[in-house]
């Protein structure tokens, strides 16, 4: 299997994937929409090819995604894993990769979609939150759920501490779910 990871930020989830030998050997491209994002250097450090684009330089989302879609086709990418890609996926990529785009989100969806999900949950005073991995559709953090893991909110914990614990769950859960998905794909063949 050949994967592309889409990310806009720090890349701690990208890092976690690269710690898994099987997944690392499948990742052939990082797509990033933020020149200067830390994840780009990380990918380069691992020798993973990067495609860095600035969406505002394109006339439309369709034009922007066409460039990505062509690159994905050239590299024969079969699956896209979003890891902090702060942008909605449009029709061009959705139709080309139907059922093969997966996202991770730091809340128990459908609660707290969108930006700053950890802060949203923290401020709402929830007693538990967690991580969701789901297939991507045209909505913001919608799409069928593949896996969820809950964590309890600890009394007197700061938002930063909660974030650290959620990220630890993400870094374990995402690689596990990817491996499980690939196993299912192999069994279906
Ligand atoms: C993660 O919390 C992920 O769930 C969300 O964006 C964050 C990306 O973090 N979609 P990183 O760039 O992987 O460190």
C-alpha cells in the first residue's frame, strides 16, 4: 500500500506514524498547505518526499486540489491520512479517493468538531473526552467513525496537561488503526 499524509502543523502524528516501520515504508508523500510548517522538515529528515503548496496562489480549491491529485496519481498513492491538515477536502480529492481518506480529531466526535477541539472540550467542562478516527467526507470532522478512545478528564488538570494526554492517545491510536485498516484491506482481497 502507498500512503500520503496531509498535514499543516507540527507533525507529531506524522512522527508517530514514522515510528511504525510498516507504515513508514508505505508513506511516499507529505502534502502540506503551510510553507514553513514544522512537519515539512520532519518529512525531509525522514527522506519522505514533500509537496508544499499555498492554496491562495490557486484560482480555486479545484485548481489547488488538481495539482495534489496529479502528484498522488504519479506516485500511485492509494490512501490519504490527514494529520492536522487544517482544510476541508474538496470534491476533486473526495471523488478520486472515496472511502480512502481518513482523519484524526482530538475529541469524541460528533462533539467539538473544528478548531481547538481540546480547548473547546476543556472549557465546556466535560468529564470525559478523547480521540476519534473517521473517514472523511465533505463536512468538517464528519464522516463515518472508524475508532474512538475515551479519556477521563482529571480533576484540576490544566488544558495543557489534558492536551498532552490526548496527544499520547493519538500517537498510539492512529498507527494502530492504520495497520488494522490495511489488514482488513488485505483480507478483503
Ligand atoms: C492533532 O491533534 C490532530 O488530531 C488534529 O490536529 C492535531 C495535529 O497535531 N487534527 P500534529 O501536527 O500531528 O502534532
